[in-house]
């Protein structure tokens, strides 16, 4: 089934020609901000975008437009050609930043300050260090794997207050663009706990996957939707919790269970052993 057909079936007004329309897009009233015709559906690349709200996942749009129950929306999405939901673009060849070597003393100290073991982090997550040279100096080198293969990377500054904290591979330096990757996905089983950054993943351990940024890409959402049990554990502050609730809503249209975990601590990195063990327990179930 095509997107236009869904709109027709639900008697939703749309246009693809006219003064307010861009060529190659289907235009309609945005179900989130109600501006008309601000929402566009890109015919070639098959994604939805609002001039006002920005990128909105296709399933969120369908949920808001059709008011169907989650299972019915899931069926509707299932009928769409697969690349209509997500497109993973394979880009360049993997290119590492200059100066990647074993963890130095300062890198190890940074990891220890986060109550983690440098040996464990380098063994399990293959984290390395970048020393005093190059544009990525004094950073942790964090490889991003998909199906056991390194496809991209990010780096974390070990100098406190240094911005940007994370400096990641560009698409042309990655086999898979980093925004399409879930950090830690190679070490998951039945359940996942979605976190914000790699350090949260290390703290919780296998089963925790990081979205590596502020927003969840359609490709990441699609990968998360395949897990039958999904927990979300973002930082405690309001803005992060707003994003956590949005992600929970986006995932709730898929079969399975989605739950938001609100920590007592400000983030997983500063959570008590007890809280972390509780999450680990949930992931083992
Ligand atoms: Zn909008």
C-alpha cells in the first residue's frame, strides 16, 4: 500500500501540486502543530517532515492521523514497502581519526573517575585513547559496531568542560552513518535499555544501547522496535525526560513492551549500585 492510499482511506486531505507545495512531496496538515500544509511526505526518500516541528517519524504521523490502535498502526506500517519506513544508507569506507592507541594514563583515570574499570572498558567495548596529537587529541576513541563489525566511531573528550564533548565520524568516514547505529546493539538479547551516551551503556553493561545524540533517527527507532521489551533510561533533567517520553510514545505503536525508567540519580553514570543492579535485573528477565 502506498502512503497516498492510506490518506485516501482515512479521508485525509492532501495535495501534491499547487503554490504551497514542493515538487516530490505530498503535503498535508501537520497532525502535531496543525499548520496546513506544513507536513510533507517525501516521495523519493519516503520520510515525513514538518516545516514547524522538524522530522516526525512516519509511525507517529500515522498514529496521529488515523487514531488507530497501536497494533493496527503496526499492521498498516507492515503493509508499506519496507524501505518506506527506513533507509540505511551505506556510505564511505571506515576512516579512523589520527592517533588512536591504547588507553594512556589520563584516559584510564577518566574512566576510573566514572567508577568503571579501564581494563574492562578496553576489553569489552574496545575503547582506545587518543593522546596529545591531532584534531581529536585527549579523547577516548569509541568504536561503534553493528553485527560485530566496526562501522563508525565517536570520541569523548577527557578534559572536563571541553566542548564538544563528543566528536563523531562524519558519514564519509563511516560504513554506516553513526545516526543509524545503536551503540551496544551487538551485545543485546531479548530486552534493551535505551540510554543517551556510551558511558551510560558501559555503566549498565550488555543490553544497554545508546542513541549517541539528542534525537532518535528513524533507523534507530526501527531497530529498537524489533526488541520485544524496551526500557528507556535517560538523564533525570526535564529536557531529557521530554525526549524519553517522546521515544516511549514512538515505540509504543510496536508490539511488545516499552517503559520509561526514571532514576533517583541525575544519570546512569551517577546512579547507585542498587539502581544499576535493578536495571540489569530487568534486562535479564
Ligand atoms: Zn508540525
